C-alpha cells in the first residue's frame, strides 16, 4: 500500500493523514518496517501502528472519574458492567501475514511480549477463526520489563484479556460476547464483578473497591454493555503505591503525575465521608508513601548508590537478547544486576538508569542552592 492510501483504513481524509505523518515514528521489527503514533493525536488513538499495508488500532485512553456517585451517571445510561482493572502493561496481539505480533501501549512491537505470550496463551484457533481480531489485555506479574506489581496468583508473568476489538477499526465486541468467546478459546480474562443499574452502580463499586483495597489490587474498569464507553476508578492503595514509586525517582516522574494522584485522594476522602481520625489516617498513609520512599532514594544516593527502575525477566536466552536490544535501541542505559540460568531459561535482573534523580539528588546533597 502506498503511504497516502493508509488514510482509508484509518478512516480519515488524505490531508488529515498528511498532517499525521509528521508525528509518526519509524521502526522496524525483524526486517519489517512499520510506523506508529507514539502520543495522543486528535482523531487517531495513540499506539496506532501502520504495518505492511495494515492498520493496528491503538487502545483508547480510558477516562477516569474521581467521584463515583456523579461520574458514573455522566458516562453511562442504563447498565454498567464492572470488571477488575489490573496493574501491568497493556498489550494488543494481532496476526499479520500469518505471524502473531504483540504491540505495547505506544504502538511498538515488543519482541519480548511477542515471544513470551506464545508460552502463556494459545491464540492459534482464535486467529484462525477471526483473523481480524485484536486481542487486548494486560500482562501482569513480577517478571516483566515494564511494570512491577505482584499478584499472588501469578509467579512470573500472565496474560488477562479485557477487550476484543477489530484491529483496523478498533471497534469492540460487546462485553457478554467477548467474555463468552474468550471462554470458548480458553483465553484467561480479567475478573467480572457484575452488571448493575446505573442508579445502584456507585454503591456497588464502592463496595468492590473496598474489597480490592484490602487485597492491595488496583481498581475497576466500568463499561457500557456494548463496550464502547469505559470509565476507570482506582483504589487508594494503588494511588499510594504509584506515589511511592514516583517519589523514589522524584526528578524522573513528571510533577503532573504526582499531582493527579494527590487530587484523587482529596476526592476520595470526601466521597468516603471521612472525618476526624479516618481523615487523619488517610493523610498519614499518604504522607508515608511520599516521604518514606523519597527518604530511601536520597539515602541510597547519599550512601554512594544509585536509583533506577529495576526489573526481572525470565525467558529463553534468545528472547532476553531480543529484549535487551529492543530497550537499548530506545536509548535506555541498562545495568545488569544478575544473570543466571534456571531450567533452560535466562533469568535476568537489570536496572534502567534514570539520570535526573541521581544527578539532582547528589547535587542537592552537596549543597546546591535552589533559587525559586
Ligand atoms: P493509558 O490510559 O495511556 O493506558 P494510564 O497510565 O493513564 O495510561 P491506566 O491508568 O493504567 O493508564 O488505565 C488504563 C489502562 O488500564 C489500559 O490501557 C489497560 O492497559 C489497563 N487495564 C487493566 N485492566 C483493564 C480492564 N479491565 N479494562 C480496560 N483496561 C484495563
Ligand atoms: Mg496501568
């Protein structure tokens, strides 16, 4: 397909496509050239990839409500389906020219995920029957190169489907049909809590969130039954753990990242109708998440160490090599901390170096004076 013809499957005009082209990033995966939309653009989902004449649609941004009682009726009309929001990394799996490829959030083919997913879930029959399918889900568990969140039911890494979309149009299957199909193909899915009337949904979701809170899980994603409207809401545990992580690398996370999370807690304490001791306890926990992690980071640098993002992966040696090349290609500096073999797999722990937090913490420790 010539370049300009991509506007057709994307469903936009030729001149709109020309406008988009400047924002596309060029990549290649094992000799295949492709382009992707790395950030949010009007009209085209972030993460959309153009490859071999095909369009692989990005996963839409999921809006969030800070207040359930008023947010739910703003987004939904009559019924709301509530499923668990898992904390891992987003992946879309498609079959192109007979080959299965896994794309991460920004639209890059991830060589690690592409290889490892074949171990985790067999999608052959699904793609034989539905070659246009885009299997959307979350990779969860401690052993992966992008996120670090533990689930008691996952030792290393697992896949959980949460959407089935057409890869070109991005259109989703209704929730019921999607759940039934994934069941039929033996694909593990995110937990379904239930379907509720809009009027009772806020109360139900608050109860579900309390349970998730107690198990340190991330939250829920609500959908209209046809799966076209989405809304997320997350637990305070997850907000605190994001904040703790961000403040452990305080100069590498954007300040809006932190501020948005602080706001969530402000609205949560009101919706939960906390006062007195309960409100103080939330304040205390929030403060601990921020200060204790920052304290540890400063202490580490003070002791001559360095801070960074540590990950462990477990896969075939070839897969690990492909991953390291992929990460280094993106300009990341990696420090290998341990590297061993277990049952034929290579188990590698590495640290993605972050520059700003290390440099700035050291400067401030050495007495750098701030003029602000
Ligand atoms: P982005 O919206 O760009 O993905 P973000 O950091 O704002 O970035 P999250 O707050 O994690 O994203 O929320 C959206 C993400 O949640 C989805 O992209 C998806 O990877 C993940 N997710 C986990 N469980 C679900 C689910 N059940 N339904 C939809 N998305 C889910
Ligand atoms: Mg997430």
